């Protein structure tokens, strides 16, 4: 794959990914999920800083110069999103179990921070 194709494919999903992450962060804030909001806030701020400095898109002419750094950045971001996904699934399962039990004394203990 040539640099133009690879950078155009990556650049096509950068803005939607940033917008989706910002919307999720705002939804965590508005719904009162403070732990999840504080967990997603640093990446939202970093994405906003990249966008304001016009460094959010990959340049075709310099794609091979920054490939190692970009690869590490994307892998770290993927790991963060996987951890966030697991936390959301755990919270959903706990909420379903608590609604099924429907009794205050029998709620699942130990997951107060989530």
C-alpha cells in the first residue's frame, strides 16, 4: 500500500473517532458517571489539542518518518478503548443484575467505584 492510500484511510476515520469520543465523554458528564467521565477526559483534551494545532491528520509526505510513534500511539489508544469497553460492559451487567434482583440488600457488592 502506498503512503497516499494509507494516510487517506487513516485520515478518513480520525475526525469521526474524535467526535464520537467527545460525545461519549459529554454523555458520561451529563448522566453523572463521574468515574467514566474522568477516565475519558484526558484523551478528549489531547484530541482537542491535536485538532487545534492541526496535527490530527497524517501528512502523506511524512508518513514514514513518524510511523513508529504513530503506531505506539494508536496501539495505546486501542488498549484504552478496550479497557473502556470492558468497564462499560461490566457496569451494564451489574445494572442488569441489580434491576433483576430488585432488592437493596442483595445488590452486587464491591463495584461502587464503577
